[in-house]
C-alpha cells in the first residue's frame, strides 16, 4: 500500500466517532479490526498539531517506502512486522516503538497480521 502522509487529515474538524472515545479507558488494538488482504485504519485524534491513527495489516501487507516532512512514531500493538529506515531493516513486535525521522525514507511490512499506532507531530 502506498502511504501518503499528506492524506492524513490536518484539520480540527470534530468527528462524532472520535468524540465518543474521549474520557474513556481504551484498548487501542481493539479499536481497529483486521480486514482480509488489506490495510485498515482508524484515526482517533486529528489536530493541526498532529494525529494518532491506528492501523491493522493483514499478513504480507505493508506500506511502501515514503518520507514525511515531520517525525512520526510507530508502536506495535499486536503481531510482528519489519520496518526499513534509511536502508536499515529492523524486526518489531508488540510493545515496541520506533521513531521515523522527518524526511528520511521508511517503509514497513507485516510478518504476521499486526496492528500499530502511528503518531505524527506536525508542530
């Protein structure tokens, strides 16, 4: 899957489904479901300053190499994946986090079905 950071919303527009999450204890991995043969996502916070988006990846799915103009963190919520940052490959599993530096090529691919949280800070 090609990932375009500019397509991740940059508005402060309220969303009823996101508003319903506020002030509740959440299990992030339960907020996004697997879908056969694809990548699914659910944005839980979306502000001009940044966003938090949850993703689920079916086995053998991934995000193609891309860059973003700001730093981002990825935390694995369930399963395993491989990530590439500036040509270096790392394996990741549940509970691990990586920081993708701004303007540095990166990509990821599912080893097993996995879920992740992506936090992007724009300011």
